């Protein structure tokens, strides 16, 4: 992975021979992968969605990447520090072509086989339509030949990546990537174009079958490559400059970027259609929960698999406190914000109940016990036993119901917001005043006094005019729901950010790295673990409360373990312990694939998303356990001793135990 | 610890109140768990004596049902236990290995049924089904090890666990994608297996008897394999200490693969039996039995083969009789028993005070918990418990919950399990 620092002293003169056996082995894996993807029905379901019109549909794309990747892998070697890089040449191309062709042959053979023998009894997704797609509309035999030829060509292309310089390779890959991204973002960009009055662009870039036009694809590809060379190194330079800023400045820059993004997030939904806003609202909810789980898993290193329990507790508390149709006699019919303190209290209790038994357990037992708690929560809400309280399998209707509006509603009165903000400002002022007084610092004390005064004034004004302005959000208006959720996400992100380097944050970090050592160094592991559970629980419960009002009706079946696992995937793919990572992870994963039942932007993925989440989890753990946007410390923890000078000594790695 | 003064525990009290509060809370949870278990058992017995309980035959059915279910849990638990013993992580995907066996069992049985072999030569057919289930499960288990776990040897403990969760999802939804989400119905069993046969005075369904016998036979085979064969010895050596086993000339890698293979084979047997007994298989079949089998492995003592089987059977019995036991809570506690509980509470409270005063520094939390719970016990025994009863409607829905509570309870009260755990030296935390 690292480039060699010294030129090899003795350069071998001959190129390495084509390793046919390896090419065939890799090709066989490629073939099995392709057959698998075809047989689970992905190719057929995706076929209607074109990516580059008329060249490539998503269906073909779902298998076309295979020869490309495996063709590249066929001659790929890990270059460690101090090793000389392998010679590149024709053998890369031949191996790649061989790999791709063999994979194509396997897929073609499969198509031939299922064309003659009907296997639909067992493999229900191997339909005549699939065979037709695989044969490119020809007979199966001709189709198989086409598959072999195409596989070979794409495989050779994959092999050709070895011949390019690093720079070119990066440029070409990102050109491919950008074409795909623009293709996938059809829905978003189309809305944005329309929203900003340049709707005609839509017809230029996209065809009717939701793909980008060939011309646009070429333009994008050329533009990206040109950008790569035009701005070569400038991205790195910007990064370099950012990193060279002093710590305080870097923080404030990061803060400004975050605030800007939030502002954009507040504005953008107005140009989106209802479907995209629905997706965005789901993204926001999952981001909120992922931020919570990030505290438990990322900061404190406690693998909580039953996180959905807290989500359910939040949703049910909100439901019981706010619905006029609560099954029991206890119907306070509170408004959203009046019920919120109870949500927080119940979440705290739930956090303590789940957190206490697992405190002394080792990590994997903790995981399985939290999983058990997650299932128990669902069973409790589902059982007839407590039907009088939680409505059993029928759930609870009309959550956050407002008689006046006739919908599930959240009314934010800015007077009370002012009270809350004033209270916080006043508290900060008081704390500063106290520390200033201890230091005998008169000028600081004076400044703190101003804070106290401002805070108190704001609070008083808020109390006097609680409804001088208000913001009503109804559950079915996903655009408004998203904005409200974004406010909560901002709050959660701010809390996480402040916690990261706080006293408790550092205690979590120490505990994550070595619990015994942390305890020996005087960290109270018990409180640290419980606090992580409680804060995580509160954030999940807030998500649950918002979710409950958003959809207005909750059923126990919304709170399955899958939910926990999906949030876990978001945290792990984004990067455990990295706020940016978690935010981006939620945006990309939930935005594209969707939640357990909620659709994402690519609705075609609905059937396959849990499969993909599973694959992602395995892939990330094997290749990048620290996540896509890792926190620096976490990657050091996980890759401490890799890529060192002497790792190649046990290159096979298999003997190592 | 040389000079224990009486003031020491009180000083500790001042030092971290939160830790003590947590200890007390934990103690209270344990007491509540034990109290409700005892109440349910005593109540069930009392109701039975009063003639309000189930008939003997119904109990017999429950026990046999619990046993057959439990033996299947045991078969799956063996795989969890062996892998945990050797590699020290929970192979979450093992439930899916079991599901693969059950699925294969269905497909082969269905094909044989269509071919007519099922009815004409049932024994042969069932052997073919068994063989294919075992082979599939073994192959799946070994492949999972090769693809997902081999690279992660020596990674932090949670990394392979997360990987196995991903693998579990991948396998579940692959099966859904390939074979559809519908329930697959296993072909009707021949008459002889559906009828009841009489064993030891119990009327037992033939199929359940078959399940129990098959499970015992497989378990014995496994036991012989592990205890007597060369490979078995290698497995035991590797689970004792991988490094030294390697130095002794054992191929550690091959042995680990063998462990997965053997565990997978047992899960295959379990899956095939499951498909025969419940006659319904679908892509999520492996999830709950998987978690429950892990519970069984922990209950018996992880890494311990006999323990896995014992844990499985215990869990099966608890699960089968649990919902009825919950009915025992409707037994009104008689006054004398409540007062007895109050007296016991007083003793415990005094004991706690005694421990606090004698300055047993290590377990201040437990002593405090004894004091608190003793006082609570006295209060409850006098004012609340006399004549107290609780009814739990729809108790049969709580079957799964009972299994999960068993898991949590065991890990809280006795994490080493019934027979004690046997783990590789580097995995003992």
C-alpha cells in the first residue's frame, strides 16, 4: 500500500509468467459471485433501471463490476514497505482477461443449464426473463459466448488498471464513480434542477428510463479526469493546509462547516419531492440513533446489539403519554414536548436496567445479553400480558394527536425554546462566574455576570410570552419532520462532540482500549459504562419519540433486532467513534438503501438491502474495521502493527495464531 | 488487608457511591429473579397438589416436547461451544448453518417424496436426507470460516463477533433470495412415526422419540470422536493452548477447520431433525434457535461438550414448562409462608449488617444489598405478600422471553454455567 521509498537494486529482466491457475481460481470465485447475484434475482429486478442510457442498466451493472474487480485482483499484490513493486505488463492484461472470461463462461454455463433444465421449483428467481437478460436477447448458447467475450474484455480492462500510473488509476476510477453517482442521484438532482429553475438540464442529463444519457456520461467522465489533472494535488494541499492550522482554528473551521451543512440541510428539502423528503426524514432518524449508538459502541467500546430496545421505549413512552387512545386508564394526552421529559426519564431507567447486569460481563457476553434485552422489549410490548397498557400486537394509535389539527402534531413554542437556551446560557455563566471567583479574576467574573444576566432575561421573556412564535410540524409532513429531526441531530452531534474529549469521553476511550488498565488508573468503570448506556439510550429514545409522532401509530413489529443491526452497520461503515463518519454513513447507507422497512432512494434495493447490509458488515470487518471515515485513534488501535517493515516475514499470515 | 478496621467499609462507602448503588441494584435484580422463580415453582407444585394443575399426561407431553426440543438445542449448542472453546468468539452465524441443514433436509425430502422413495423405503430416504443435511451444514460452516473468520485470528474479540453477525444476515437473506421467503412444508411422515408409542409408561410421539434417540446417538459419536480420535485430541489440545499445540506439531489451522466442520455436522443433524419435527422451514428458522442454543451452551458451561447437551436439555425443559410455571404465580401466597419470607429477610438483613461491621472490604456492595433486600423482604413479607397472587394472561407468548431471561439470569448469577467453562488459556477473561 505504501509506495516504495528506494529503487530496487537488482531489477529482474523478465516479466513474470501468466499464473493461469491463479487466474482460473479467481475467475471461479468471480463466476460463483455472478451466478449468485443472478440467482437471487438482483439482475432481473434491477434491469428496468438504466444507469447509462442505453448502454448499461443497473441489472447488467450488478454483474459487470465482477470481472472488472476480479480481473484487477487476479494479478494484484500487496506491496509492503521495502518490497519492490511487481513488474507490470501484458501478463496483467492476459490474466485479467482469462479471469473475466472464465467467470463469464461459468455464468454462461449457468444460463445454458437453467435454460434446458427448469429449476424454478427450487431457485424461484431464475425466471425465463433472467435467462433472456443473461443471453442478451439471443439464444442461450450465443448468450454464453457473448458473456465469455464480454467477461474477457472487462476482465482485461480490470487488468489494465495495473498498467496505469497511480495518478491515472485514481482519475479513471473516480470518473467511473462519478458517472455512477450522478446516475444514481437522478431523483435528487432532478428535483434540485427543477427547484432552481433549470429543469431543462434534467432532459439533457437524464433519459426517460432514469439513467444518464451517454453524452452526459462521457462529459462527466472527461470532466472528472480533467479535474484530476487540472487540480492535481490541490485537494491534498487544502487538506495539508487544514491540518497545519492550529488546533483551535481547526476546530472552529470544522464547526463552521458543520453549521453550514446544517443550514443547507434546513433549506434543501423545500426543493425535494415528498418521496425524497420521506427518505431524508428516515435518514435523520437513523442518524440520531447512530449518533447514540456511536457513543456506546464507538466511544465506550460496548457492543450493544439490543439498541432497538431504547428506541422502542422512547416510542412507547411517547405513545402512552400523548395518545388519546392509550389502551389503559392512564391517558395524560400530553403534547410532544410535555411528554419528552418522561421519555428521557424512561430511557434513563431502561439504560440502567440494561446496563447494570452487563457491567461485569466480558464484551461478547455483553453483546448477546443486550441482544436478549432487545428481543425482550419487543416481546413485552407485544404480549397480551401488558395489552392493557401497550395495546399488544394492535399497537397504539394517534400518537401526539392534536384535536385542533386532526393529525399527529409537534408544536414548538419559541418562548420555551428561549427559556431552555436562556437556562443553558445562565448555567454556563454561573459556572464561569464560580470558577472566576475561585481564581479571583474580576474581569472574567464580570463577563460571566453578563452571561447570567442575558440568560435570565431570555428565560424571563420566554416565560412571559411562551407563544410569541411557534412552529407546527405534523407527522405526515415529512419535509417539516426532517427539519425538526435535524435540530435533534444537531443537538446530539453537539453533545457527542463535546463529550468526545471531556473527562468522561477520555474515560470511555481508556476503558475501550483496556478495561483493567483503565480501572487500575482510577477510572470508575461502572459509572463510565452506565453513563454510556444512559446517554445512548436517551438519544435512541428521542429517535423513538420522533418516530412515533412521525408515523402516528406504532406496532411492536417495528422494533425488531434488524433495526439494531442496521444502526450498527451505519456506525461501523461510517467509522466507530467518528462523528463525520457516522453522519456520512447514515446519509449514504440509509439514504440509498433505506431502513428496515422504509425505502431508500434506490427502491429496487428494497428486497436486497438486508443482504447488502450483511455483506457490508463482513467486508468492513475484514478490510477496514475502522470504517470509511475513521477516527484517528480508532485506526491506530486497529492497525497498530500493520504495514511495518517486517510484516512480510509472515506474509502468508495463516500460520500466525 | 493486614489491618482491617471497622471504619474501612464506611470509608469505601463514601468513596464511590455509584458503584455501591449499582452493586445493590444488581443484587436486587438477582434476588427478584430467584424470588419469582421460586414462587413460580412452589406455586405450580401447590396448585398441582390442590388438583388445579395439568394432568399427568399433559405434563408428560410437556416434558417429552421439552426434551426433544432441548436435544436439538443441545446439538446446535455443541457448535457454539466448540468454536468458542477454540477461537473464543460467538459464531453468530451458527444458527444459519443449522438453518442450511434444515433447508437442505426439506429440499431433499421433497425430491425423494416426489420420487416415491419417501413412502416405499423410508429408512433409506431418511438416511439420504440426513447425509445431505449434514454435508451441507458442514460445507457451509467450513466456508464461513474460510471466508469470514480466518483472516481475523488474533483480532480483538468483538471483530469476529460483528463479522459473524454480518455473515448471519448474509446467509439468511441469501437463502431468502435464492429459495424464496415462503414457509417450506416438509412431507408428511409415515404413520408409524406419528403414532404414539409407550416408553417407560409415557405415551410419546414416535417422531419425538426418534429425535431424542438420534440426538443422543450423534452426541455419543461426537464424544467418541473428540475423546478417542487423533483429530479429537488435536481439537482438545488446540482449545487448551493454540501456540503450544502448534509447537507440538499439530496443524492448528486444519484443526480449527475440523472444529467448524464437526460443529456444522452436528447443526446439520439438528436442522434435519428440526425440519422433521416441526415440518416448517423458512429463512429465519435459524435465528431464534441459534440464540437459544447459545444460551444453552452458556447455561451448561461454554467450551464444555457435556455442558452444551445438558444446557440444551435444561433450556428445552424450562421453555416447555415455563409458561405453565408462570401460571403458578396465580397461587396466592399463604400468610405463614409470607411471614417465613419476612423472617428470612430479617436474617439476611442482619447478616448484611454483620458483614458490613466485620469489615469484609471486597464485597461491601453485596453486604449492603443484603441489608437493603433483607429490609425490603421483611416489609414485603408482612404487608404485601400475604395472599398475593398474579395472573399472567397469554403466558404461552412469553416462551421466548423465558429463554432470554434464562440467558440473562445465568450470566448474572453463574456466568461459568452449570458444569463450568473450558476455554483456551488466552480466552479466559
